[in-house]
């Protein structure tokens, strides 16, 4: 699927122009349930600022990206998947299957995952 480099669907979710099941909001990021969940818990954690991908993050974004992982850790705990284990995924670019050009961390848990991923 082509990457949409313009205003993404996630900007519309951030701006509350389209609905999403938002499970966390703070000054720097929001998290919401993936519309097409691939696990019993499948959340997306995205920065408010539209960074397209890890590949385009700046050095100044280090603490923001770290914040996304801290929120992922806390959401794993509050969603009951911390003990059993969970997977964090960031798809970067076409070969990885990135379809939305707004950085997002997938937090998935509640089942076992294969390695290596497909
Ligand atoms: P990617 O493939 O870019 O790593 O992940 C994009 C994710 O966004 C997919 O898992 C897809 O299901 C999810 N997604 C796409 N559009 C929407 C939407 O409108 N709402 C929600 N909640 N998730 C979406």
C-alpha cells in the first residue's frame, strides 16, 4: 500500500475529526485501539507532532520517542499484558509495511507471537 505523505488519518484522529477509541492522552502523545486489531490488545501510540517515521526523526526527538515507549510500558501494565509479554513494533517504510506516515508504535499482546515476524 502507498504511504500517504500528506495529512494522515492519524492527524484527523489527533484533531478529533474522526473517532477513535482513545485509551491515553497527554501533552506529547495519544494512544488508541487499532481499527484492525491483530492481537487481543492492539494499541497505537503516536506523538502529537507529526514525525513521519523513525527514519525521519531528528536527534532532538529522542526524548519524545522515549516517551512513547514509557507510555507503551504503562499501557502494557494497565491492559494486563505486561506479565505475559508483549510486542512493540514500529514499521518504517515500504518494505516494513508502513501505511501511515505518522510515527506510531504498535503495542500488541494477549497472545503468543512468532519469531521471526513475517
Ligand atoms: P502500519 O502498517 O503503518 O505500521 O500501521 C498502521 C495501523 O493503523 C494499522 O494497523 C491499521 O489497522 C491502523 N489504522 C489505519 N487507519 C486507522 C483508523 O482510521 N483508525 C484506527 N484506530 N486505526 C487505523
